[in-house]
C-alpha cells in the first residue's frame, strides 16, 4: 500500500496498526471473520468506479457489459450453493436487506413477530429503537425461562394472538439451531410470510454444518461477511413467486446503485464457499465452538442453554461475580477480543449486561483447532477469575501473540 502511504500517512498507519491487531489477537466476536486476499482484491478493485442502477439486462446506465456478467455470476453461485430459486445480491448490508423484505410485503403499521433483541434477536427484527419497530407493529417471542431455548408452543401462542403478516426466525446470539419446519407450520397457521434471517449462520449452512432454512422460508436474508466469510454486504434468497416484489423493494424501493465491487467479492466468496476446504472450515467451526464450550463449563462457567450447536455461545457471568463489560475489557487487554452481551431475562442493563458472547469463526479461519480452543478457554478462565490483575492480562496478551504468530490469518499472510 505504498501509494496510500505516500498520499495519506495517517490512514495508512491506522490500517497497518489494525492489520497487526487482527494478526496478534484472538478474535472471538461472533459476527467477525477473516476474508481471503482474493475477496479483498475484488472489494478494492476498479468496480468501485462504476454505477449500475437496475438489474442485469435492465440498467439505467450504459457500460454494463462486464458488470452484468459479474452480477449474474454472483447470483448463479448463490443459487447453486444454497439451492435458492431467486437471489438478489444488491443489498448494501444485512439491515437494508431486512428493510427491503419489509417493504416488499408490508405496509406501515402492519404486524411483525420476531425474536426479542435481549433474547438474541436482531435490532432489525422490530426493536423499538429501529425503523422496524417504529414503522411496524412489532411483537416479540422470548426464550424459555427454564431452558434458554426457543419454545415453539409460546411462539405459536404469540403468533395466534398477534396474527403477524410476517414471522421472523433467525438470530444474532442464540447458540442452538432453530426448527425451520415448525416456524413454517406456525407461519402457515396464521397466514404469515416466513422470513429467516440467517446472517449469523449462513456460512455453516453453506458448508453443510447447519440445517438450511431455504426450503422452508418464503424469504431468507443474510449478510455475506459473518460466518460466510465474504465482503461486507448482504443478499436475499426467495421463492420465485416473490422475485419481482423483492427486486423492486431493493431497487428502486430502498436503494440506488449496487456496490459492484461488493458484488464481485460476493461472487469470489461464493466460489470459495463451494469448496471442500470451506466444508472443513464449517465443520471445524462447530467442533471448535463445542470444545471451547465444554472447557468453559468444566471451569465453572454457566452457558445459556448449557452449550452450543453452532458457531457461538453465550456465557452468563453472574455466578463469577464479574459483569460482562468488565470481563470483555479485561479479556481485550489480554489479547482476547469479544463482546459483552445480554443474557435472556438479564436483570442488568443492555449497556452493562451479565454476559459475554463468543464466536469461533475467525479463529477457525486462521487454523485454530481443538488444542487452541482449550488454550483459549483456560486463558478466559484465568483472566475472569482474577479480573483486576493487569500484570496477568499483559502476560497472557504476549502468550496470545506468540500463539497467533503460528497461525497466519487469511489476508494477513504477508505479516507472518
Ligand atoms: C448482523 C445481522 C444483521 C445486520 O447486518 P448489518 O450488515 O450489520 O446491517 C441482520 N440480522 C442479523 C440476524 C444479524 O446478525
């Protein structure tokens, strides 16, 4: 990046420092990952210079000879990978993708039903601070108070009571696998459109390590940058009968020109996601999450639902007497980066909740396996059991850096 260095040393230096941070830390934020260099190259290409409002063959600008081919390739690869009837790869990110789905099916004031934010749902599933909660009559289902699991009886009761036009399944912080078949049945019972937001677990679906919602849902939205390991972006997969409504909602409904550089990088990432190596990655993510969960449990940590079946886990730190935010800051100082997170029925405030969320995607992408996950569990235990010990945090940070040096992260191989 010498041209960037010559033109803007401040930004160059900050990016270089971020590279070093990503190389030297154990990154456990469940929504983050490491994309490959080819994905970054497509993202940083001349495609950023292009405008292409519309869809392939129906553009409002000239010069689309190559852009159309790129977008069609991306769409074909997504269709093939997920077995989808129709695909739109233009949403700028996960939140606008969900907004487009609402525009396609709802009028202002219509009823939606999704998972409550403090129970692992997403802001865009009807939180009162989000446009999805302000413009629609948003209702929520909660997790079971005893088990921390989805309770389909209460979801059905809530749906029968509020009669949603759109039922949303999917989550940002739930460590188990939703039953998409039951969600389909509930949607049919109340005459709702079923949206599954697979932003978090799409990579596991692509790699065959998680059941697919695609056969059951009317519409599936997903980000492309989380477990799926593509560029920052999103896409919408739907049944053919909803194709026109979805496309119209994305453009011209809520967006203008698509980000063609992102589209190309999605195509690259989908090719990668179709490989055997990606299948191994997805299986290893689930294995790694389970090993870490088991280690934490053996060290006396309480995991919401008692474990994990996917890439993430939620740890309730109440019994350790350490609030989530304090734990997250101490761990960050020790080179272990994650986020504080509310646990279901959390008595503490969202900005200072009782838990932490841990995801296994990024560390798996850099090659960590069972042994390294045990190392992580032991270090988390040490830091939290002696949370004020700054010297200990420094010592662990240097051990973490040394371990990371043996596992060059994708896209950062030049630092190894
Ligand atoms: C991350 C996420 C989104 C939003 O994605 P952004 O790209 O951050 O807008 C939407 N839904 C779910 C379930 C998510 O986890």
